[in-house]
C-alpha cells in the first residue's frame, strides 16, 4: 500500500507543473523622491497617499525627499512627463513606457545592480497619472507588519479607457452609512476611490433637507468640504440637482436659483451639474429646458468651465419630450450643455448615442447599489434572499457588473455611478478599474481589493470569497449547498484576520456571509415547520378544530419561540453593533436610525417569515371564527391542500427560481442585458417589515411570458381548469384562444384568484400552452401593471 501511494505521489509530481515565483525586492527601507517646486494637487498628494497608506498597514515610515539619494537601499521615484524632475536622467530608460494620454502612467522596476539601489519608477503622463500610478503600486505591493516588498518583475503601463470614472456620494438622510461620518472618514474614502482609479465624485447638495441624529455636520458644511476634498485629490466635482419645483413658477424658480447661487459661491470647484429628467422630477422638456438656461447662466458666473447635463429618465422619457430635447440641441446648439446622462428608465444607450449631436458627451448613471426593484436586479433572486437581504445589502457582483459594463461602455464617455452607501464598495472599485480597462479580469480586480483592504497574503482567498458571495445569490436558496462552502471560506478568513480596529470592509463582507448562511438555514427550518403544521391539520377529526388550530399555531410559532441558530443571531447582531460603531452602517431602523427598512436595514428582517406563517395564522383566525362546523372543515382542507393541484395537475410559482420549471431562466445579468425581451426576469414586491398575511408566492411576479407555459401529459378524457392569482383581470389565452373566465375568487392585497375553463378540444393532444394578450399599459406605473404570481392546471372538480 505504501509502495502504491509513493508511486501515485511520483505520478502527480510528473503531471503537475512546478511553478516558480518571481523574486521579491525589499522596499521596507525605501526612500521616496519627488521633484522640487510647486506641485499640482494630484502630484502633490501622491507621495502622501503612498507613505500614509503603507504606514497605516505596516508601521513602516518612508522618507520623502526632493533630492536623489546619494545612498539608499531602494528608491521609489514619483514624477511626470509633463514637468520632468531635475533627476529625470536617473529614470530616463523607464519614462518611454508611459502612454501618451491624460492620466496615464507607468510603474517599472529596475533591480539593484553594481552597487546601485533598486528603483521603482512611478511616472505619470501628467499629475493625475502620477497619482493613479501610486494607486497601482499600492494595490500591487506585498505587505505585513514591518515589511513591504514587490515582485522584481512587476511592471505596469496603463491609460484610462474612459475619461470620466466616478461615484455619487450624497451626504443626505437616505444614505445607509456615510451620513454618520466625520470629515476624516470622507477624506479617507475619497482617497481610496482614487487608489482604485476614480477621478470624479458627485454630491447631492440640495435634495432632502432632513437632518438626522447621526449627522455631525450641516449639509452646507459638508457641501463645502466635498468641494475641498475634490480639490485636494484633483477629482472632478459634480452635483446632482433635481428640479422638484413645478414649472413654470416665477417665485419658486427665483428661490431655487437663489439657493443654487449661494452654493456656487461657497465652493471652490465645480465641474458638472446633472439634472435628472425624472426620479425625481415631473417637468416636461418644454418648461424644463428654459429653466436649465437660467441655471446655466448662473453657473457660468461662478464656475465658467462647468456644464449642465440632463437625463431623459422616467417623466422625461416620452416620445414628445425626447424629440423636443434633441430638436433643441440640434437647432440651438447650447454651449452650456455638457451632454446627456443615461440613468435607470432612460431610452436605450445605443439609440441615445446615435441621436445625440456629436459635440455633446454621453455619461452613464448606472445603479450599482441595489439588488431588487432596480436597473440591474439580481436575476431570479430567491425570494428568501430578497425578503431578508433586501434592496441594499452588502452586494459584491464581480461577474454581473463586468458583463453589464462591457455591454454598454463603448457608447459612453464614462460614468458616475449611483450609490447610497458603502455596502456596494466593491462594486465602486470594480467599475473604477473597468473604466481603465474594460477587458480587465474581474478576478484580478477582486485580488487587488482583497490585497489592499483585507491583507496582502489573503488576496486569492479574499477574491474567492467576493465571487462566492455573488454566486450564492444564484438559483434556489434551499438547494444551494455551496453556501456552506462560502461560509466556511469566510470563517477561515475570519480566523486569519483579526477584525479589531478599522477593518470594516472585511467585517462587512464577513457579515454578509454569516447572514446568507443563516437565512438558508432558517428557510429550511421554517419550511419544515410549515410542513409539520399542515400535517397537523389532518388530525382535525381526532383533535377537533380548536385544538388542531392551537397545535398548528404552536408549530409555526417555533420560528420565533425556538429560533434556528440562536448563536448566529447573536453574532449577526454583534456585527450590527461593530459596523455601526466603525462606519455608521445602519442595519436597523429602530436601533441604528436607518432611514427606512429598504435602506440596508437587514437586521430588522432576522425573523421575517420565510414560509407562509402569517397567511396561515390569518386563515386559522378566520376558521376559528366560523360558526358552521362543515365550513370550518372545508376551509381547513382547502388551506392544507392550497398548493396541491391534484392527480395529473401542476402548480407553478412563476416568479420563483426553484418553482417555475416551465420557464427558461437567465441567471447572469450579462445574458439578461442581451436577451431580456426573450427571457424576462421576475420582480419582487416590497412589503416592508410590517406584518402582511400574504403567501410567499405573492411576493414576486412576472408580467411577460414571451414563450408561454407548456403543460404536457394531460388526461385527454378529463376537463381541466386553470386557476391563477394575478393583479387586474388576466387576459389569458389557452393555445392562442381567449380563455373563458369561470369565476373570480378572493383578493389578497393586490392579487385576485381567477379560474378559467380549459376546452376539451384543447387537451385532446394531451398538452396546452398558456399565453397572455399584450396590454397597452404605458399610462400606468409599472407597479400597477397586470402580472401573474402562481398558476394551477388541474382537473375540474366534479
């Protein structure tokens, strides 16, 4: 046996190639050299970023000088092609590799030779290039307490693909974290966005006047500070300014313009003003464009280089308004107009670029912060995840957002993403890097993220963990056995990385891994409780109605009286305390003052039913109040067999990823982007944390069935019915023929039971196809459209 094992080991050694790692150069005692003189902001801050970030991580203190050191163990030289330093000859062989483009840089390593020290040359095409080169170096270094090193073969020559790469950071009550921050925390966050290649920040200076208990400063103070930070890091400073007043209204317009002018006068830097055409805002182009002219005149007086941008979102996305905007741009050619912004609810990207006059730019305003009910929802998210993690959880999405970015970036001049907190922090840095190179491997970006923010020796495992958090949202939660592996991976990282101090990014993702694992365990537990409670109803003849209902209620109540994983619950609550203390992350409305339960308040959903408990309890209450014993028994039987379609029947929850076998599904949003019309994805309703006695099936729905639903192996001798729950009258077609409505039943919240006859003629081949008439619903809010939640195809009761 030993001989066999040894032979096997020898065979493996022959098959598996050996990998050699490049030698590392020791930068622990490096000296940083910069040029003399009055430096532009980005070049000036670059050595500060480098030295302070290394000191924070390692305790190593690098010296900064303007003279080339006579002797040094290693030198890090930071310079630009735009204004070469006096010591430029020392790095003459390396500067030729710098791409000749704004913000470009090279980072090259010249190993020590003949008594000369190792030189790491960070050379920018311009001052921003030097700063971004420092960011690249920081993301690539290996570090630990008291030591810094870099591969001797490291080199980088990069130039940005898109000129605009930024993120919206609005200081307002809606934000789920940074409304509680200090100036210093914002400074650090701006810096870290720079390190990953961002060059712009968008503030929200006016909308929402709420000042909550967490805010340490007034909106006015923070507006000034944001502009100062943009100046410090040479970031383009944008502002998001919805026009909420109804136009025209001379008095309100004058007041709003006065408010704007005060802001423009107070701030040092402003590069762009973005006015959304809707969400919010309800003005049509005919009255909005003249007001934008007045805004532009005011803006030019204080910031002559700044432009005004407009999105054709929601209210402004009508054929009439879109045509009016393009006609205005083509005929008047306003010089104060910067371009259009593409946000949620805007016309298609490619069409917009084609119609927009070439002198104007197209900016992307993508929603990278939400998971459901948004521009880029997680496709077919299990409702148990949607109901608990909700709309703003910690949500790294390396695969989806890379595909989304690659699908549309070429039509744009860049992006400023929509964000309302730090839960999407990885997504921000992913987009920033894709703005440099759209073909960048998202795994490389995830490695950089883990190396820089977690610890350099866990870059691989950290990247695995970030990808795993995304993959855990795909497919049915109950069947996702890989979630246990994700939890184990993060638990292992937890043992290796102490979470004391400001390690919030690691802790935040660790919290997500714990929460998702807990939710799956709870789903399995509560589904079993529901099964047991329904089985208890079978004993009604033996126990009587009152005792049966009492016992069934007690079984369902174990979800709260005997909760699954109480230790995990305690740990999740501790995470909430830690993250609130560290970065003001508001994971609960009552405890941490989150602005709403949909704003990342995931701890408020720790005991939200993942089964039909509330609906069943309501049914039990109604049955108990009945005076007719036969009706009680009849209703009990109906409740117990609610989902049972009978022999030869079918039951589908059409929006549930695990309970809709007749629907083809795309689980990657990159595929959804390309094929959404053919393969639509469901929507999850928002019901808040309050008690609402709806079945889980009614939390999510589909409003489009382009391929129809096929039901096979039907009894050709038996009449069938189709029962469904839908919002509004359902225009059902059976084999292309309008179905006959037999009965409308009970309405629960917004969905109504509807029963249709299946003609015998339709089932003579043993199959039927269900489709629906197309409806013109353009006049309705999407929340009021016709949709279907669940369907029974079953033999007609005698």
